[in-house]
C-alpha cells in the first residue's frame, strides 16, 4: 500500500515521502499513530501543492540571499577598536561584532554563525571575510579595522 509519511520515521522514510508499506503496518501502526496517510488522489494533490510551495519559498530565499551577497560585495565595513603600538588590537574583532556592526551601519541582518572567521581579527587593516547566506550563496565582505 502506498502511503505519504507525515513525520520522519527511522528506517522507513522522511516526512512528505511516498513509500510502499505493507497493508498491516500501514493500518495497524502508521495510520492509528497519525504518522502517515493513504496516498490517494486527493492526498497526492495536497502533497504536490505543498512541495511546490516549499520550492517557491526556497527560490525566494535564494533570490534574497543573492541580492544580499551583491550588497555585501559593495560594502566596506569600518570597525573602530582600541589598539596599542604596532597595530595590535586589545582583544579582537569577532563574528558577533561584525554581524552587529553590519546591522547597525547598513541595516543588513546576518546571523553571527554564518560569518566565516577562522579566528578573531587581531590586527588593524582591511580583510575580506565570507558570509554564508544560503546553500551555495556566499557573500564577500570587506572589513576595515581601524584604531579609535
């Protein structure tokens, strides 16, 4: 019997996947626990509409990420820090500070976890960092760390 899963089931399949399940397993386990519905014509139409909607939403998010990446490539983010002699910074500039300054100065909201820094920036000067915006979309941002 073909069924559409309503939840991820280990060893069986993922949510919104159409699988072949034995009649007994479907009637006695999946249906009573509301883990699946029968893959009839009406339910298949609903599943197709849901998948199309998810695909459209994903395309919209990717388009927005591409636009943000384009904006980021044109920005030179200036961050003022206290520094000592030889251009050494007291502390460092972290991904959290970069995300906060980007939102404060340019109103572009980016999750600090998406900012790709191998380690905190500890010297004055300009550096190019990468920000992962979406699957396969990476924005490059120039960060200029200057002394106060």
